[in-house]
C-alpha cells in the first residue's frame, strides 16, 4: 500500500512507521523543519519524508495512488497544554488540511487517532455509545475533528476509522512521561515523588496497539466508525510502578507514594470496553501486564 502518515516522529507514530515498513508498505510521512527524528533512526532512510515547511512538499506525493491516510500528529498532549485552545484548534486546522489533501489523492481509507479524553470523566467501563463530555480543550477538539472526519468522509464515500486510544505504553516513550521518568530515576539510584497512585487506568502495550491497527488496515469491508483501542482492564498506577521496580530489581522504597497531590480534576478511573472492536474485528490477544513491564524495563536497562 501507499500510506500517508502524520506524526511519524512521535512515540506512537514512529512505531507505526516502523511497523508499516516491515510490512512492505510505502510510507510517505509528514514532518517539519523543527521535527526531532530521534525516534526514527532505525528507519529514517526508508521513509519518503514530506517537509510541510517547504513550498512544494505536496508535489512529492500528488501523483501517488494513495491507499490510506493514518493521522496521528497532535500537538499539546502534555497536561500543561491540554487546555490551550490556540494549540488545540491548530490541531484541528492541520487535521482538516491533511484529510482534505488525502481526499484530493483519492484515498481509499482514513484512520485517525482519537482519545479517551473525548469521554470526559467517568467511573465505569466506557463504550463507544457513551455520550461524550470532554473536560478540556484537547478532548473537545479531538471530538470536533471526529465529527469533521465523519462528515467529509461520508460525503466522499471513503471508509473512515476513528481509533479512540487509551493509555499506550512501550519502548521509546517521551522522556517526560510517567514510565520513562520513573524508570530512569530508579536506574540512576534516585528517589521519585509520586501521588498515592490510586488512579486506575487502562494500559495497552504498543505491540498490542499495532496488532489492532493492522486489523483495521487489512479490513476489506466498510466498518467505518468509532472504536475504543484499549485493553479493557484497569491497573492502579501504584501497582504498575511497583511491578517496574520489581523487574528492575530495585527497592520500591525509592517510590515515594503520597508525596505530591493529585492534579486538580484528576481523572481517577479510565477503562474502556473492547466489545465493539472485538465484535467487528475478532477476538483480541493481549500481553499480560507482567510481560509488558518486563519488555519496557529491559529496553531502558539496555539503553544504559
């Protein structure tokens, strides 16, 4: 397939690019002058890069018969920027432009990554028929982008998939995210101050995410719609981090639970239903939490 990919230099996007290339797809990936290619070193020369900061970037793909758009790029995902309306609305404008451009290339299928943040706060396992009630600009604009995608794809008779991802974890996450922060501090012999860690979140290993994405890519029927992409199981952050310390063979006394307060309006329970995805794409296989944490811990240990 000829695949246009956005966000290829990010955590999820770089894993997608690597996966697609290993599956012998041609990958055309957007980038900027300011893009950090640190996550792309193993495949950087195999991608056809489209620098959006140049005047003629579209010319490198405008004659390609485009099979698929995978749109993952999204700025302002950190907690400090999720209520920045300027950043979030700029994400919508870029999403609109890249979707419209792919339609000009007669794309056959569009896959975009949504977020559990579209649901807002809830205290039960949430399914796709839940009425969304996002609590920040990030969730609101994600939801707005979904409605735009649905509207324009339906008008152009293009298959579309909105994959509402929950917490994806794995190798090569951003250093400022929870697991890399904790692991790097533990490996350096430092203590780390944490909340009590009673948040229950739905974690999905990046390899499991890629397996689900591949099912959507390969699907020949029109199953357009919104799908949760998650594990369907909740894990306390405290349990997750204690398991990390155990895998690293480092004393868990360095995990100082309860030293910092929860964020204002902290979402304490996030878990999604996998029923709709499994009903459409088949029974899913999951790695255990123990297997996932082992792989992630080994990755960071080997980086030393």
